C-alpha cells in the first residue's frame, strides 16, 4: 500500500511557540537587567514571530541602549529560544498513532535552519517525524507548492490525498490547498481560505486524519 502524507506546521501547531517566546523574553530581559516591562514590550513587538528578527533586535537595541550588534543578538536568539520550547505528550502520541497506521509525517515550517532544527531536536519531534522541511534549508517558503513537494519527497509519500495541519490561513491552509492537500486549521486566526476542518487544539486533528483515511478505504 502506498503510504500517505500528513504535514504539520511547527510553530503554534506542534509546539506553543508564543508561550516559549514569552518565557525566553522574561529570561533574556531579567538577565540583561532591562526592567519589569521589557519582556512585555518584546512580546508585543514579536508579533508571533512574524517581525523579522533583525528588525526586532534593532528595535530592542535602540529602546534599551544595547551595545551588542544586531547580528550577534539574532544569532544568540536562534540558539537560546529553542531551549524554551516543549511538546506535549499527547502530540507525540498522536504522531505515533499516525505512523503506526502507515502515515508518513513531515514537518513543513518557515524559518531559519539553526533555530527550527534546534527546536525539533530539543522537543524530541525530530525523532517523532519522518522528515522536517525547513524553508531556509530548501530555499522556498510556505505557501509555495514547492516546499510541500520537497516535504513529500523527503518523507517518501505522495502529495495525493495527504493533509496539511497548521495555524496560519495564508501560509498553512493556502499552501496546503495549493499543493492539493486536505487542510486542518488549528486555532481561530481569521482569514481566507477556509480549511476543510477547524479545531481548537492539535490533538483534535489526529482522529480527523485517521477517520478520513478509514473512509477513503471503504
């Protein structure tokens, strides 16, 4: 039987990236002695990771009078932030259930190779999936179809009848649809396109995928 592909976004899908950033921000600002409100300022400027890191640390350098060059601040962040990430055991259990049912699992994530690779290793997700496709490594970002094609090749499963699970409509859902995948949106971030399913927690996505595969075999 040809294996089927299930793709998952990493940040704010498999892991709670924003919560990890908040923890890192508190640690970093306390270590630097930047004051009680500094962490909240960083979180507001972070925009769930969508503010470019050079821009974020350029703003931080100016606001707090930091002497360290932006490039060094960014490089340190890429190595520090992953240490604050974690994955919930039910997520690992859900991935394991899919693999036991014959699915190939790929992480499809936009981001820097160093940081995203460290997150996967630190959380244990690296061993829980068949392939991790990081945009900086492959030279293309979601929502482009090519990153999903690379993920399918790496995981050893075709795109046909596969799934994409993620939190962002413009990157995960639009990208999944462009690649011909069924889509599940985690959370309630607004914006088109409409996914095939919407769930409040990633753990609800696993039975939907398994049930969908069962129906397709009947």
